[in-house]
C-alpha cells in the first residue's frame, strides 16, 4: 500500500515538473507577407494556420482579411493601397507583350515596397515588436526583403515561403545552383530538353534575370535602409544572406528535376488540403445539380476579371452560352450584362475545395503554379490562358505532359475558345494523362504540409540551423564558380610558358653566339 502511494506521488510530481510534450514544443511564430498577390499569401497562410493547429502561437500579418477562425492563430490585416486595382488593368492591356512587361518591371518593383512601408510602420506591427514574450521565428514571402530587419530586432531566424518554382533572386539567398543548361528561365516558356538555340536564348534570359536581381535589390535595399537605418542595424546584404530555409511551392513531377542545397525544401501543393472543406451552400448546390459537369473559370488573384476588355468578355460569354456544362466564374463584381443562365459569378471562391468535387470536368486558368498544383492533385485537366511572369513556362510544361490546352490571350475568339474547351472535355487523353500524373504528384513519403512543419520546427529547435548553410552562399559569383582560380591558373600557365619560351630563346642565342665565335 505504501509502495503504491509512493508510485502515485512520483507520477504526480513528474506531471507537475515536466510539462506536456505539446507545451514544451510550442513556439511563438510571426508571419509577415505584404505581397499584393493574394496567391503568394495563401500558400504562406496555409502553413501558418497548420502551425497554429499543431499548438504553436502564430501571428500573421498580411493585406487580406481572414474569415477562418483557428485556435492560437492571430490575424492582423494591413490593407494595401488601391494602386493594385489599376495595375491589373495595365497587365491585361500589355499581356503577351514581352517588351511591354519589361518596361513595367521598374514600376512594379518600386510599388511592391509601398505595402512594406505601410505594414512595418503600422501601430499593429510596432506593438508586435514590443511584445515581451518575443518570437522564435519569422516567416515571410518573396519580394519582402526589407522585412528582414524585424528578425534582427526579434533575434530570430528567417524562413522564406516561395509560392512558385525557385527563382534566381531566391536562389541567391542560400546559394542554390541554377544550371542554365538544364533549368529553363521561368519568363521564356522553355521546357527541357532544350535545343542548342534554346540554350542560347536561355543564356540571354539568365543575364536578364541577373539584371532583374540588381533592380529588385536596389528597391528593397532602399526600403530596408529607410526603415532600418544602417547606423543602427546590420547591412541589408548581411541579413539577406542570413535566411535559414526556403520553402518552394514546387515538385519535381511538375517540371524539370533540379539541384537543391539543404536549405531549399520542395513543398509543392502546400496549400492543398488532405481533406476538402465543405463547400458554401450555393456553390455546392450548383455543382451537385450539374448533370453535364462543371467548368471552373478563374484568372487567379492578381488579375481582375472585370478588367478584361469587352470584346474578349463577349467571346467568353458566347462560348459559355453554347455548352452544356455549368460554369463557376471568379468575377469580382456583381454586374455582368448578358450573362448566360449556365454561368454562376462568385467574387471569391474556395478553389481547392471546388476542384476536389468529382463533378468538376475542366479548369480554365491563367497558369499560376498554385492552381496547376491543385488541378494536378485533384486530376482536373486545364485550358490555360497565360498572361505574364512564370505562367507561360508553367503551362508549356503542362501542355507537353498532355493534360492542358494552351490558348494565347490575344488569340481568344469564340472559335478558338470553343475549340479549346471542347477538345479537353471530349478527348479522353487529357483526363487520362492528368489522372496518371496525379498519382505521381501524390506519391510522397509525407505530405507537403508535414514536410514544411518538420523543417519549420527543425530550424527553431536548432536556432536557425546554420549547419545547413551551403558555403557557396557566402562566396562571390567569381569564387563560387572558381573563375578566380581559373584566372590564376591561366595567368600562371602563361607566366610559365613565357618563362620557358624566354629561356629557350636565351639558350638558342647563346648557342648561336658560341658557334659564331668558333
């Protein structure tokens, strides 16, 4: 009896002294993403919410309101300025014009710093910085370099969530290699294997992207130094090279396999739920009642459908009017004259959950990597209409795999649009190919989310996991590619051969002179 009481007492003391496992590993995590592209924020937000569900204390700052309530998850919304709405009209006006998009880049990069100023100077973020509990980790997205100063104030490591395939500007943070012979430039629409001519074009694209990085860093450095004065904070480049980990929303089954350093982790499909959430009542009834199936039409989060020129809207409506399927169209206003009865307008929709419904037959989209991943995961073929950025190369790869029909935006007419839709709907090869590739995409040792959670906690546990860092990340371009060594070897080779040549000539002259004296 005495022994049993003693055991009970010891067990009780253990529970009092040793905290439960979930409390011992509960971290405070801050997320900041000022991107005007909601698709970028969605990918990061999916990770932040899951971290909260698993017991961590999470604060997320972004320009977008979040209706979903998650325990341990605090959402702070700093709305962006209305320039984004005007910019989307400019995108439509200049779509498929490479030179026009290049001319827009400086303005785009400059305006991307505007939300950073507004967010970091807000009272809400200043209050977060002053919280006595502090934070164990800062998670941010791409095009948010100036936010890195927060990590210095909080004395915590940084993780980047890249919502698309690795770009050179992200690779440069951790020294990830980008072989130009095998990695097509994301702006050029090239796919592997590249011909000699395509590799020449890819080399030109590489130099363009290097120029883009210089421009990007110029505006980000300017914002950083205004927000975090150099006499009080580390240099911009110092903090930029101190990123602990980069999550890339990419998977080798969706494009060419590529090399990665340990600090680059593939989490393609991070935003995709293992179990779809229930659909809103009106959307569910619309899909359930579609005897011929449903087509989902969305041009993503950056481009407002109401900005589409009227002649293209007329062509789209006329096409939809002549098909048997019901259509769910992501349309940002309630006003659409002459709307067909088989078209449902929704200003914001749960895209992943809709694509998971078995009645969805086709996805008409712009070629964003997130939407492609969701369509692939759920086995839905695509009609792609690329606009800008990485969309052409994303859709070129999917078209090559045989589960997408790509239609250029400038070529959109009733005839071309109808042909694209009917071919994908009625040619079984599209659905067969996407079902086969969906199995490859799903076949992983653990889900994208579990992978991201593990490495997030790993970085916190190991105080930034500096041991993962690739030494080449801290070298210059010349050092990393041994150009200085090759230059030195070439110089020494020249010196040695020159010395040998001079010695031989000197010996020859002496021999000739000696013969003459004889």
